[in-house]
């Protein structure tokens, strides 16, 4: 009964995740999941972990995983923080590093969990409008702030910010944390990890859900100056001293170490994205430049809601955001070549045979 809720719960508008329907023969292009399974080495590691040792707690510091992250990204273990998916890492970041008297700045069109965290943790915030072309213009962030956060590439638009522009922002903004959510960076963006040693206020957040096919395992991490990591660890150890279980640690280590599989699958997605964009444009869709594993599109003569409905009738689901400025856009995850071919064939049928109002 809601009478027992706290005032905080009453005031919340929770994040709405992408739909996970249980429909037969579904082509699921709505939640940016990787269309390819995880590395075979991950599967073997998970099998090996299913042993009598599950009666024991996991390593509270996840030292093996921190070492694997450090080796993969050229940082030190003291510069790494790990958590249950990047959403938990983000949650700790908002409370530990971004809650100050000045407002936190982030784009007006971006990952919709950001305002949820602000309301949950009572973080003052201000949104900064994207340009008319849906770009993040970092000059607009040259204003008093308690922190800056944005995805790079941005979501749901897929548009990236160049590393040189990010470094210019860091040169100007030295008194607050700049947190970069790089969930999709492996599909064509430029990671800011090389800037960590030069800018002590930079925090870079990654996930294994996208480019390493581990959305179901829930592993995320942040990299930054040891002082930033210490702040996150202090908060984590006041909340959950064993955040990652044995399966998550074992699988994540293998995913990071199997570089060959990672390169093979991400390059396959990039190639499929290129072909998908060409096909969509041939049908008259406007497609924003994307450096992610999805594309953000609109058709100037077709209603987005109706397009989504007609695709769903053909067992294809995509993501539609009913929000100002983007209510006529659809976000399409890049699937396999076969899934994208089925999408294109469905759109061909819809656009040829159906008149949308």
C-alpha cells in the first residue's frame, strides 16, 4: 500500500527500460543488445565457476576484474571501479561525485536515467539543449556547474563528440567532475580514457553489455584518477560490499581478454550498420550520423507511432521515444545481417502498400 511509501518514493518517476516482450519469432531491435553471443571463453568460464565454491562470498574488491580492465585500457587497478552494470556505476557516480550545490549539466535529449538519478539523490540539474542537428555543443557547457555528464556517443541519437572537443572542455572545466558515459564508444567513437592521467576530474564509464555481449551478466566499470575511484569505493562499501558475484567476475575477465572475438563482432556490427543506413536512406529516411550500435531515424512523410505499430505486426520491434523534439524519430538497434534484411523488407512492404496518416 502506497501509504507506507516514503516521500522520496512518492516523488519519483522511475526509468522505463526497453520492452522485453515474449513473442514467437521476434526480431528484437529495441534495446541495443548485441546480436552476437558472448565469447566462447566466457561460456567456459561460467561453466567452471558453477562449483562448490559458490557457497563462498566473491572477492569484494573484484581484483581479478580490475586487473583485467587495467590491462585492457592501459590504466592501473587503482584507477578502476567496478559495479553491477554501468547503471549502478552511474548511480554511485551521481551520489558520490556529482551532487553539489551548483546544478549538474547534461543534454536535454540523452539517457533518460540521468534525471531519475537526480531526483532520487536530490541532485540539482540543468539540461543543455542539443543543436538543431541533435549535436552536443560543448561550448554551451561553459557555465557554473556541479558536474557535467553525457554519453559519448550520445543516446538515443548516436552522435559522437570528438576527443579534441572533450579535451577542450576539460581544459576549461577544472573545478567539477566531467563524467563520460561511453556505453557505445566501441562502435565508432573515440574513448577519452587516454586523457585520464592528464585530467584528475575526468571519469570514464564503460559497460560490458553492448560491445562484449554481456547484457545478461551485468558488469560495468569506471576509470579515473585514484581520488575519484576512492570516492566511489567509499560509497559502494557503505551500500553493498559484494557488488559482483563470482560468475560476473569470471565472465567479465574472459570477455575483456578475448580481444580477437571482441574485434570480430564489433566490426561485424559496424559493417551491418553501414549497409542498414544506406538502405534506410534509399527509402527516404533521414538518418543521424551514428557511432553506436543503433541508428536514429525519421521518415518525413510517415508517422513514427504508426511505423512502429506496423513493424510490430510483422514481429519486429524498435524503440520509439514520445518526447519533445524526437517524437517522430525511431531508434533501431543494429542486428545481424539477416535481422536487418528482414527489417528492410518489412519497411519496403509498409512504405509501398500502406498510406499513413
